[in-house]
């Protein structure tokens, strides 16, 4: 696949997004350490990060590290509005925009030199427009590949702009830590460190066979390619999701089995409504758990047929939750997430008559009826009886499905 020889790919990433919105909307918070979320840290300003506060950290730990921090409740509607405004700036910059999340995107500005200037000038103008029109700081990395543009934006944070010229790509990349390689998490980082491998340059020097032997075929080839900045991916406009999910941070308070089951039901409801709204069906149900010790576990189950109906997907999720119960009881649960993968576009609509709400084969008709009520009267108009009076956690804003 062709990759341009010019550094014309931008990775634009808002800085401490939730916290920056809070500081923008309340001048008293500007320049002060801000934590969004009480039980679990959803976001922290750079002033709070300087004390060691990090996202997903328990609130009591964060307040101990930064006693002077101002803790504010999250305002998801404000973050959604800010994200929409920022993506309007992206769209005004170039038609080639690939959203990664509500606060970051890739932009392809190749071919715009005569109209808008060099990629660096375009990036500078984008940062200025976001600051003026939305009032938020944003960091932009500019490089020849998507991978390196993302690395450049991480290195340039906060509120920076960094160009990696093609002739100095490896000179820039190789001294960096291995954790900056895309897909390298805590486990792989520890494994590489145990082998004395701490920089990207050391990864590149190992060679592909050694990396495959150490990490496996897929991961070894992947890291070998990235360590040499081999990334042929183009910016994909309108790319559809490979999965649709939702999660709920539970805080440190121990939850009963019934509480967790109720929260799970609400999450599955949320996910399946989004699937039906987007015209998607899926087969693989994935549950993600985070425990008191910050360890994470993922469990999955694949159905025989794709569906967007709530009941079969909820049944699979409940079975996964039941199997994970010993781990939850042992370690304590601080976050639960649900996603449905192996998505396909829903190609046809079946008329299910006569209608029987107790027949699993007709569950889709009940879902459709409930969705119609919610579209007319709001998402809270109809809910499960078991969810009434229960806190379902925060619905994190997401890109359109």
C-alpha cells in the first residue's frame, strides 16, 4: 500500500479533555489541580498529574497524592458538545478525518499545500482555531505515518506541536521508551524490560525472528514493523466500529452480586440500543473487569448467529459474569464493561408475527417497540423494572456509531 513520502498526517489530541472543559467553563479552576470524578478519577488536569494523579486511579488515592486538588463531578453533556465543536474544526481543516475517540483524530492534509499551506502551518492553524472557537488546548503530531504522528503528539503534550521530518524518523523514534509503541501495554513492557529492552531502538536491533520468539508471531511482527516506522495505513473516513460497548466505573465500595448484575443489565441495554440505532448486529459478547489491585481480566463468548436483540446478548453476558464471580469476590470489582464485536450491518428486517414477548425468537420485535417509545419520549421513558432506583453509572460520550 502506498504511503506518502511527505509528513502530511496529523494526529490531533485534546489535552486532559474532561478536566480542560471544566477549567474552561469555570475560570476559578484555571491553573489549579482538577480531578473529574470522585470515586474513580475519570480525568485529571496537568496540574494534578504533576502530583502523580492518573486516570482510573481510586479517588482516595488521588486526594492523598494531591490534597489541594479540586474534585468536580463529570458533566457528560458538556464534553459531548465540546467534542462536536472540535470535530467541526477538523472538518473545516480537511475532509479526510478519522475519529479515534471523542477527543482525538487523524487528519490527512496531503494535497492542501496550495490551499492551506504546509502541514505544519495547517496544524498550527488547527490548534489556533480550536483554542479560539472551542476554548480548549490541543496537541498535534505531524508525521509521514499514522503511528509516528500519534507518537509525536504524545511527546509534544501538553498543548504542543511537533513535526517529525521523514529524514529523521528513526533518529526521533529509537531513543523513546518501548511503552510508546502502539499496542505495548504494561504486560509487554514488563516482559521487554525483563529482557533488558527499554528503547524502541533496542527493539529494532533485535530483528523480527527474535521478537517473534519472545512475543509470538503476531506481536513480534507488529513491533518489528513499528520499530522501523513501517505503517502503511491510510486515514479512513467513515470507518465503522469493529465493536460497540459501554462501561461503568464502580468506585471502591464493594457491590453485591445483585448490584453488579443490575449494572450489567443496564450496560447491555445501552449497548444493544446503540447497535440497533446504528443498524448493526454482532456475535461476540466481551466483558471487561478491573479489580481493586488495578489488574484487568477479559472474558468473551461468541453466539452462533449475529443479533442486536437484548435478551440473547444479556444471557451471554450474565453467563460470563457468573463464571468470573470467584475473581470478583477475591479481588473486588472497580469497573465493568460490556462490548459486542464481530459486527455486521443488519441487511434485512424480519416481520415477526404473531408477536409473543416470551418467545426468544421474537425478542427483536419487543426491542423495536421499546426503541420506538424511547425515540419519541426520551431514552429514560422505558427501562427495566430491576433498574428503577439503581445508579447505572456514567454514560461516557462516544463518537457516532
